[in-house]
């Protein structure tokens, strides 16, 4: 089994890296096209690309250092200690030791919908929040699976990784928006003047390419960002098994939380990607128009079953879990 989950961990890390590389390449192509279309020079193309990345990074500094507290406050989570939540603290402590990371701050969300999330820029500044419903509805093995998953996010620096990809995708969206507004209001005035000078043929072609990229690049970037998020969920599942040596608890927790019909009111579109499973149910009004931030529950369970050589879910079991992620 060890060889199997280590191979899953390695594959998910490689996939995450490749997806992040796609976003970087996309930003480079968009920046170069827009920069050249607006200035007619390679120096201008490089300057536009660098400027977008730097601006996006500056906007993310506040989120990097204070974003975790904002998420906890928005989730109405309050900090608890070992005296008030002895079993939770015991599980978090033992799995933190197994993961080789400092004990994170532990928070409780007073909500009967079972779920959990981890936040923080690194293991030394991490927090884990669980709902009261998770503690009430999970047995110890299931709780260990969920906590192992969330601590794996901390150990794997998933919050930092997601922030990096988010900065790149945000830079793409910002750059595209500025360029399209410039084109709408000014009609590419600089390009038109260059065309009249007789040397703007290539620039005119690049201008059209830049417009097309500005339209489709933010959509592609967002889809890749969601794919990265899903790969990190797979990685956290495999890493949880590495910590607990027990895929069955995690499998049962996935199925139980996915099929639970209670709504987690404090979750939002901005925080849904942080949770163990998607907290916004498909039957909710607020789920409309959302891309999936988590892999399909059935797929996650089948990957866990491969670790023990068990048969995959039957069609009837897949049907039960379909559309719940």
C-alpha cells in the first residue's frame, strides 16, 4: 500500500506543477501579446507582463498575512482548547506529530453541517476549523481521516500554492480587463497611428490575437485554477492515508459528509474551496453558476479503494454520490 499512496502523492504534485506552469505560460502569452499590440516592441511586451504580475502580487500581500483571520472571522469560528474539546485536540495533536508540523490553532464552527477546513500561510501559522456537526456525526476513525486531510493541506503548503496560482490568475484577469477597456474606449489609437506609418502590419495581427486572448485567457485561467484545487484535494487525500495508515476512515467520512443534507450557512463562494468537501450543496440556490472546486466524491473514494485493492464503487453507489460534490 505504501508504494501506491506515495505514487499518488508524486503524481498529484507533478500534475499541480504542470497546471501552474500552464497558468504562467498563459500569463506570459497574454502579456506579450498585449504589450506588443500596444507598444509595437518586445520591451513593451515584457514590461506589461512584469507589471501585471507585480501589481497582482502587491494586492495579495494583505491576503497572505491576514487572509486566514479573515476567513476564520467570516466562518464565525471561535478558538477552543483541550479542556473544552479533548477528543478533537487529541486527534489533532497525534496527527500533527505524525505529520511533523507544529500544533495548529484549533477552531470550532457552531453548525450542524459536518465539514472542516485548514488555513494559514505555512505550518507555523496554521489553523484548523471544524464544525460541531463533524464532531457529532463522525466516529474517531472518520475524524482522523478528515483531520489528516486538513493537516496534509498545511504540510503540503496548499494554501500558499493556491495563493500563488490565484495571483497569476488574478493578474491574467486584470491584464485582460484593462486591455479590453482600453480597446473599447480608445480603439487601439496607438496601433492605428502605427498602421498609417506603414510599419504596423505585424502589430495589427498581434492586436487581434491579443483581443482574442484577453477574452478567453481569464476563463482558461480560472478553469486551470480549479483543476489545481482539485489536484491538491487528491494530494491531501493520499497524504491523509500516509498519516493515518487507514483509508477506510477517510472513505466513510467522504461518503457521510457528501450525503449529509444539512446546509453550512457560513460557507460562501469565496471560502468554499477551503473545505474538506464542497459545503455548497447542489440543491442550493447559491450553487447556480459555480464551477466545481472539488473532485467528484466517487472519484476520491475510488482512489482510496485502490490503496487497499478493493473493488471500485458499484454503479448504484456512484449514482448515490453523483452530483453531491
